[in-house]
C-alpha cells in the first residue's frame, strides 16, 4: 500500500473516530482528580485499514491480467492487562485479533492476524499512550485460486486511549507487521491503522 493510500485510509478512520467521540457520553464529574495508573485491564473494538499480502500467484490461471488487492478493511478485538509498574510506565500483556478483507474484480483476499503483545504504557487510568510488540501468526486466504496459508508475524507499534468516563473510552493504534515468507505468501511488511472504542 502506498503512502497516499494510507493517508486516505487513515483520514476515513479519523473521521469515524471523531464521530464516535462526539456521540460518546461525557461524564467529566466521574473522572478522578487523582487517577491511578493505566489499567487494570482494557478491551478494544476497532475498525481497521491494513495492507495485505499480494503476489502474482494470487492471480487465477485463466486470467491474462488481473488486479490483486493490496489493502483490506475490517475490524479488530483486543484484550490487555496491566500487571506492574516498570520505571516511569506500566507493563502490560495482551493480544489483538484482526480480520480484514481486500477485494478486486478478480481476487478476494482475507487476512486474519493474531498478535500477542507486551506493552509499555505511560499516563493514568484516565488516558495513556503505549508502545508494544510481539510475535504471532497471520492466515491469508485467497479466492478463487483457493490458496490458504499461515505465516509467522512480528508486530510492533503504538497508540493511545482516552477515557471519557471511568469505563468508556476511545483510542487508536498504528501497527506494523513483518510477515515471514511462506510457500505462497511473500515475505513483506504491512501497516495498519485502527480506531475505535475501549472499555475497562
């Protein structure tokens, strides 16, 4: 996915993010004057725009020319816990599950990534930023050529969450995935942008 495409995708997700923020109930009185550290746990539900693997082997054999999708849209679910302080921040453990689908006239690609992560979180229970990384897997399925394969993925990125009341928040995540080469899935990198809701 080229930079211009990423910018357009991030722009659409940002608009959705702002719309959700305007609709969210603002209960500032419920926010503590002395908020504690991030956590103790959080669940995320987000919309995602992500690069997806592409290769000439994804083209149907009968097609002389074909367009292969390079980006997909979908959603992600995440769960994270924050175990203990580590220096100025808080150490976290969690996992994100991301599903995206890219389509063209000729090819349909689905992308499912499971991203375990360790994270370092900075801020308070009212809102915090983070950096995280981990090793997981991704499954790529391509139709109509009926190809399906899982590969190892190293993920790293960061984001932030802001809580509008003690339990409801909004946030974003930017994540880079480095995909190992498989039998037909090429080695490569994909960048994902996600925005949505957080609950704790």
